[in-house]
């Protein structure tokens, strides 16, 4: 697996940057808060991320610290995670690890930066379909129509 040039910053980012950015990441474009469950602990975690929509309505996350980090392993193992971005919540499923040296999944300014940082692994996910409406046949008050 390729080492990115950002890995040396990981301890600093986890300790100082993430606690600050998690306060606003769920409301800004190109940012989000990823929620997932630890595969060994069962504990819920939340981390701020850069997130981008794909043309097919899915999502892509640049793995700036590489694919060999716990949160990626947890999402892959669970097959599901939550995302809050621009004030909206999404349930994401079907995570796929993608190696893309050309960084085609990223918008151009981001693609150039990731190239300089040697980032070429990404996580693609799709939005889960909404749950079926369990109130079919009921009016607004919950009574039979």
C-alpha cells in the first residue's frame, strides 16, 4: 500500500484538528462527519472528513492517511456508516476500496493537491435507499384512510 505524505500529521490531526473541525464539518460543502461503529469495541465513533458526491449519486472519500487505518477497516467490516454533510444525514452502504492513481473521482483542485500528497486510495459508498413507509394507508394523524 502506498504511503501518503500526510501520514506524519495524523497524531496532530487526531488530537487537535479533528476536535475543532467536527463542530462545523457537518454543515460545510465538501466536508462531513462520518459515523461508524468499531469492529472490536462496538463503540460509536465520529470523524470529520472531506466528502464528495459522485455523478451516480454516491460518495467518495479520499484516504489521506492511506487505507490501513482503523476507521476504514471498521467501515469495510460493517458495510455501513452514517454521514452528516451540509446539515443533512445520509446512511451510506456498500463501501468499496478504490486505488486510483489518476484521482479521477476527485474534483480538479482537490485532485492536484492529492497528487502532491501521494494520495491514491479512496473509499466509494452509495446512499442507502430510504426505508419503506410503514405508515402506508394512514392519513397525517395516523388513522386509517
